[in-house]
């Protein structure tokens, strides 16, 4: 009877009898522990000390307890909470996968630590300069002007960080609500390029625009897509090579792997030094930077690509990043064409 009950449990479940053997192992537990687990002594099948201690306490003292069981799978790990209950037949062990809530909790801890670190540096600088201006540099106009200039820069850095944090929060709150408006993506590209042209000209960078003539309608949030384009095009100017060209190519494709129906691709290619492929999978993580010092010098907060990712998720789009050291980088925004010919 008990074996049929365990088989109906969707979670991995095993029963350790008074002889310390796994006498019942449901199908989900066989997937986790292997088909040879049944009949083995529990110390040989469940080798992690916290789980063994919980089972020992249940068998010897009738105590109910919990323990962590971690399964390493390549670079990732799955964490189970094992609930061990003493019953007449022995110790009943239920394995519950808690990997996702643990990852979310870790992300929260990392996020708080990163925000604290990012704010501490400019705050420390501001406090130091204020203290100096209140003391030795009070009557020194040259030092005062220099310190005030640095203070303004650090305050601006904090303001950008807070602005990006608020923007990220808003985007995450809206991520599951698909936009219903209509935008002209070609016009947005032209406008963003026009807004960035003075900055680009200051470092000798030119825009080469292709496929952006005329009207290209699609479903989307104009403000958010403008934010995506501005972030990526500004990055291409900042981190590309001075005196070179940023290539912007808008095209339509009937198919894109992982997406249904036709799409529009906006490929932004710079002629900079490129990015080592080891960094590419992590570029959209919050606060992840390839070169932290250079990013801060350029005024970056480390949140731009995370915001881009969440905005594109809301639009059911994709961001593809390709780069190679010495050959520049290509950031491709892929958006579904919900309004063009061939769509329903």
C-alpha cells in the first residue's frame, strides 16, 4: 500500500527501513538517485552528511527534520530540501527542489551588495571633498573649483545609477504585459542616431545607416524601444574605435530560430577592439562589466544591457551578441513583426 502511495507522490520520495536500507524508491527518486538505489544502505545511496544525520535522528530517536541535498550538474547545481519524517516502518524522505527560490534569494543578496558598492564609491568621494572644502580648502578658489567639479561628476554618477534602478524596476514590473501600441521602428532608429550624432562627432565616429528609410511599423512601446536603441547605439559609439564607423542595419527576415513568424533585425556593428567570448553570456547580467574601470569612466552604471534584455523580453524579442577580440562587436535586436505581410 505504502509503495503505491509513494509512487503517486510527484516529488522524489524514499523509505529507509529499520535495517537502514532504501526499501521503497518512487520513480521520481530513481531519476534523482539512480535505478540501483533501491535495496542499498542509505549511507551509500545518500552520501551527504546533513541528509544522513537527519535520517539517523529519525531512525534512532523518532525525530522529524530537514536537510539540504545538493546535486552538481556540470556548472550548475540543483538544491533539494529533504524532509525526513519518522514513521513506523522507518524514515520517510521527501525531496523538494528549492533551486529557484534559492537562486532568487542569492540574486537579491547580490543586487543589494552591488548597489551598495556602486553607491559607496561616489558617496565616499563626496563626503571627503565636502570635509576638505569645510576645512583646508575653504579659502582656496582653485581647489574649490576642482573639488566642486569632481563632486558634480560623482553626484551625476549616483543620479544615473538611481535612474537606471528605477527604470529597471519599472521594466520588470511590466515585463509580462505585452505592448499594444504601434511604432515606426525605422523612425526611432533615425531619431536616436540624430540625437547621438553630436556625441559621435566629438570622437570622430560616423553612423552608416541601412534599411532605415521609409516607414517600418511594428507593435511596441516607443519609449522603451527608444531606450533600447539609445543604449546600444551609445555603447557602440563609446566602446567602438574613435574615428571609425558604427553600422546600423535594419532588415526583415521570415524566420528566426526560437521565434514564430517573421521578424525585424536591427544589427549594430562597431569597429572596436571586440569582447572576449568568455564574457558574452554574462553581458546582460546586472552590474556585470567587461572592464569595470573603463565603464565607470564612460559613465556606465552596469545596468544598461539588463534593462535592454527585460524590455526585449516584454516585446517577445531577443538580443543576440557576437564579438571577437580585434574584430569589433555586433549587437542584434530581434523583434517580432506582428503587423507586416504574412502575419496574422
